[in-house]
């Protein structure tokens, strides 16, 4: 994802440009470090689901048959915090979406999101359903009509279960895209993105307090502050740091640590608040370093390939992977089994990226651009 930087506008005598927006920084190369962090976050989530969640730590669970903390006590202590990879995804998504949309219109934004999200997602639905049908006993298969609705990616908004539980994050992503589309339609600038961050943050705070369900649904208070952190970090990267951006990032951290605690209380019962905050804070500091140029010299091109595996790996690993572990546990050391399953899904993710995502993206892009051309002509 190369960074495209606008040329500085010629300064006028009457209204200096710097009063409207900070000066642009010189153009920078692709941020390979972000690709690496994306893959690391996906691996954290996978290890958590296999060896660190409360679901696999219950007696008689369907994956290991006994608490995973007894099977792999040392791995469990670290894997219990792997769920934070989801919040890392949200921050990176805010950063990358803002970067990729700069200088583009709503049509380009819409097309880019469709071709990026749907091909691997459709494959994952078919693949996961096939695994559940072929290897029953761990997960229940949804009804045909619910599986079909999953292809829209809107099942969470319709009160329908997902084929794979990890798809819940896509519902947060879609709401972020819908909100950010309004800013993209007007043309992204430093001021507009800052205003958007402040307005979205205010809505995420006020809507739940007012018990206003429609605004709460749109504002997505569970994920809003993580996306906002990513937006602020990208503005730092593009325009340089200032006190306002540091203030937005600090507010995102403060609100984010609260959301981490709520998630532990409601879902992730095996990890502690302090450890999760330390891990999340460390990640944010790494992202600050990336935004301010500390990793610009990193040129490991294999990280770009690694980053491309992240989305398919995330979509494919959970239901299918825990089903395989159920069938294979006892045949080898548990730690080796987890590593083998993850390696297998990394290989499958590369195949999906190479032979599903890329060809399907080209076809969808041509079709959608042709359709939008007809709309303009009409």
C-alpha cells in the first residue's frame, strides 16, 4: 500500500495555506511494518482461539476434551491475551483505510472495499460449511437460509448467526466504512478527518448514555475508539504530529482501555485487564513509531506477502481449525499440533489469496466500474 502524497499547494499572500492544514510530509515508501503487524495480530487471534480462550478452557470442551490450561499451561498463559489482535486489526484498519482513500472518491472507495472483502469471505463460507458438514460434532451447521444470508455479510444486522463466529468483526468494519464514506464523498482533508474523529467519538460516548439504539448501532461504541486511533495515527504519518492529534490518540487510549475491560468481563474471562492494557499500549507505541517514520527503512518485501495472508487466515482458521484439532488431538504433542494447524492455514491462505482473491478482484473491479460507468452515462 504505497503512500500517495499531494503536492504542496502554492502559498497565497492573503490566506496562508498553513492556516488551513499542516504542511505535507515528503512521500514515503510502502509501510512494510504495518503488513508485519497485521500478520502478527492474526496469529495472536488464531493461537488464542486454539489454546487461550475460555471456550477451550472449560472442562469437557468439544475441542480438547479438557481445559487447555491443563494441556498447555505455559502456552495458555500467553494465548489468553491473543484476543487483543482484534483491537489491533481495528486500529490498523483505521490507519490503512484513511491512507488508501486519500485523493479518491466514494465510487473508488466502494469498489476497493467490495473487491477486498468479499472474494475471500465467500470462499471462507463455502470452505467452513464444508468442514462442518464433513466433520460434525464440534460445531453445529446453520440452516441453508442462514448460510445464504451470510453471503451478504449483513447477517449480524439481521439477527442471524454467522457461519464462523469471527465474522462479528466484519459488522464493525462495515459500520466504520459507512460512516467514513460520508467524509470520503466530500474529499479527505486534515480538518475533515479530525472533525470526523471528534464527532464519531462524541456519538460513541453519548448514544449509549442516552439509550438511543439507532445512534448506538451506527456509532459502534465497542470499536469506534480503536478505528479513531488508527485515523489519528495516519494523520500523524501524513502531516506530522501536533497536540491535537496526540489528544485524540490519548482519548482513544483512555476509552479503549475501558472497552478492553468490558470485553474481558463479558467474553474473555481468562485474561486480566492490566495485561491487556500493557499489550495494547505497547502496540500503540509501535504504531506511533511507524507513523512518525521510525520504520521507513524497513524494506522486507516478504512482509507484503505476509500481510496479504492476514484476511484469509482470519476468516478460515477458527471453526475449521478447532474442528481439525478435535480430530487430531492425541496424535502428537499439543503445541506441535497447534503450530501445524496454523502453518496449514497459512498455506491455504496463500492459495486463497493467489487463486481466489486476486482473480475475483479483477473480475469484480471490471464489472463494478462498468456498472458505475453506465450509471454516469444514464
